[in-house]
C-alpha cells in the first residue's frame, strides 16, 4: 500500500479580469470580487492528477490518496471535488489562525498535519501557488520532514521501493531516482486534473470531511512567522500599447504591407 498525501490550496479565481481585482491595502489582503467563486490552485490540481495517475498504474487497492488543505474559511463544496475525482480522504485545517501566513509558517502547520496523519510514502505539491507564485512550501515541507525532494516533475513512476521521476529542465528533462518517503513538486506538464463524473460528484457529497483545528495538530506553541508583508498593491500602468491592423487584398499582400510598416517603424 502506497500512502500519498497531496497538499492543495484554495485561491481566488485566476481568470478574474484586472478591472475586478481588488486589494485591501490596510490589512494587506486580496479580496474576492462579488459574484466570483474560489478555485483550487491549478498547480495543486496537477499534483492531484499525478497522484491519480500513480493509482491508475498500481491499482485502486494498492494506494491511498489523502488531500490536505489549510485556510480560515474554506469552501467545502469546492474541496469535495478532490474526493469526486478519486481521493480517498480529505482533511481540512480550518481555524482563524490559519490565515495570512508566510511560506515558513504555512510549512510548519502542514508538516504538523502530515505528521499526525502518520504513514506517508509520497507527498505531492503543486510547483507553486497561483496567487503568490512563491514556490517555497514544497521544499520547506521536505526540509522539515527530512525527506528527499524533487521539483518540477512531469512524470512519476513507482518501481518497488523507489520513485522514478522525470524533472523538467530548460532544455528537456532529467530522469531521477529516489527512495521513499519523498516529496515531489509537480509541474503543469503532468496534465490537467480529470473531470469527475456526475455519480462521483453525488457520492462525494456523502463522504466525511475531517476538520482539524489548531489544537488538533499541534499542542505546543509555534514561533512567529519569519517575514513581514510591508505593502501589497497593484502596480500602476506605466505604458499603454496600441494595436494597428495591417490589411491587404490577400495574405501575401498583407504580409508585404506588414513588412513595410515594420520597416517604417524601425523594427526591421
């Protein structure tokens, strides 16, 4: 039995247009626009898909997938999507204290939860969060758990007691091997999360979600976070772009006119 833990984060919809994006600069927080719904971090969905691919290769009886998410006010209906696509267990760390953390503090709480879960062979995270793009949490979890870490994986296979991982590089990919337990951050090349069936969505509504508070995962005090957010703001627009359409009687003529226009502008 391979026990897989997947860390997922709830984020503001990444498709929201800039005109609707709002910040509260006093409390240094991005606000969810009225009428929009939160989404699962797309990179964490890649990690969950990687876990499901491993299950497909091993068989349903040979793996267990536990999803862990942390926040202050989480959308349970949204998180149930992870159960609908095939996760076995969903653990939600929900408390007023689980809010506005730096990466180090987030790592501490997630590690406390993973340790309470107990048995784990593989921890999967998205390569970064779509809201902060920090890409630090996965590495921090591996460091605190003192397990190997491989980043930006596009493919993960299990051979016996070892993991075979294809890691994305600037000019291709590396093939790496490591023992378990290990942590892997998953890149988008793995593929998008599969769609749940209607029957699976209905079944997910009946599954129990385990909700853990601060005192459930840590009995001792945790030191304060290590970074301080000084200011959060939307950068001012410093320049505007203009679009000029170049026409022609046919495609060849339009190409010639475009070349002439680029030469006039000093771009050719």
